[in-house]
C-alpha cells in the first residue's frame, strides 16, 4: 500500500505581502511624493509595499489601475488646488470604499472633521467658540452683518481650503458707530490669510460680502462660508497636534516670525499676523509641558468629538492633526481650562509635514488594520 504524502504542518505559510496605494493630489505632486518618503519607508519596514500614485485631473480614472493588488489607499489630497476642489476624487474614493477597499481618510470622515464646519458642529466642546455657518448666500447676507457688529472682528472661512486660500480676517473699523447690524456702507479692513503677512485692504462691508459670494458658486456650487470670532492668541502662533487614529504622536509649534512683530507706535487697528508663516518646530508627544494637553486630547476632546459626530474609533484617519490657538479671553466655559485653547481647524486631507515619530506609528496602525 503506497504511502500518503502529508504536508508538513510546521511549514511556515507564505503570507502575501500587503500593498497600499499612496494617492497624491496637489499643485506640486512630485514635491509631495518626495516629502512622503518617510511614510513609504516606514510601511516597507512593516512589510507593507506602498506605491505612490498621482491623481491627474485630466485623466481621473488612470490611478485606479494601481488598486488591482492594493488592500487600501492612503490619501494625501489637498482640499483645493489650482485645478479646483477634489470632488471627482472623493466620488471615486467613496465608490471603491463601498466595494471593500480600505480608504484613509474616507471622504465621509473628512466631511465631518476635515472641513471648517467642524468649528460649528463642535462649538459646544471645550475648544469651541461662537462659530456660525452660512449654508446659503441668503443666510450669509442676513446674519453676517449682525455677527460682525457683535464681535467687531471675525475670521471668515470657506468650508474647504488649504494654504489660507479661503480665509479672511475682517474688522469693522468703527464699531462704536455701528447699529445693531452693520450697514453695507460700513468701512471694514480685510486681511487675506494666504498673503501670510499683515497686508490688508479697506473696503465696505457690502463689497466684502459680494466678493465672498463667489464661494457659493465655485466648485459646482458646493461651497459655503463659516465664521468664528478672531482670537488674538493667533499672533503668538498655534499648536498643531498630530494624531494617529486616537493617539497623539507629536506636536508642532508655529509662532509669528520676528518680521511680523508690530513696531512701536503701530496703528492698533492694523491686523496682527494671520498666516503664521514661521517654520514649524516639531515636539515629541512625551514633552513634559504638553502632557496635560495630550491627555485632554486623548481622554476627553477626541472621544467627545467622535461621540458628537458619530465617528467610530476605526473610522478616524491614520494621520490627522488638530490646530489649536492659545486663548487669550477669560472664558473658561468656552475654553475648558486656563490657559485654554480654541480650535482653529482640523486637517484630515493632506497632513504634511509631520513629526519624525509619525510614520512608524502610522505604519503600525496600517498593519493592524490590514491584518484584521
């Protein structure tokens, strides 16, 4: 009787190497891909093959052939480029996610936390301020003059944007003469954040509102405006908190540069720095002076945000960041504790640069996700 061959039960099973597509869409995709090398290398160290692919607005379907062997897609796509919003890409990412491919960050999650609407939806959290959304031009025309008269200075933001493209600081120059609602003829001073200095223009409130109405017609009419009270602490810079899923992996300090300091006798009505152009100083997550802030984020604020916006822990992006301004107002009911922090924005679309600790933490998270 012939012998029966039995496979060696101790033989190691050959595991297929995981593959992810690292998708890039920006005005300079080559530079973005270069800056993502630490991510690709960290993924390789975790036995994950990563291939960087560019999204071409002229050929929007071409990148999808790179998904044939990929288990997931890591997305670095700016909300806006010179070609416009990322609407076509988001539709494709939603489609492939429904078909079973893992996507981070998912467009649905970006809509919840990665647009300026998060300032309004989370204004009841400790980082919140009196923010307001204007979903239609009519609502903007109706309510914005009242809010400007109330606050004197507001920061107006398009719901999507990057690099200060859709951010303006507007100051009512004669608030003491303002009626309950500022008149369209009221004089205002406007600073565009993209200029990254204190350049400003003086115009009328009516003209400012007319100019901003373009937000509602751009991108196939998908945009709208949000505002929040100007926080003077922005002149001292902001703190960027880098998060891998629910864990803080580092901070960046971004302060006003010396060239932006106001000289003696400077007109007090002239805007303080808004673009915060100074380089970022990366700080590790275990830095002692940031221990309290890290615990607030991990134990309180991020869980509260998830609960409020109905986001499961495994739906959070593998890399995102929370930009905070140190509050100067004495309003513990808004800022949670003294010194407090005000939310400036959350970035979930394309987080670059990032601290040196981020790539390995990201790779570990991706490995865990793909093995589950």
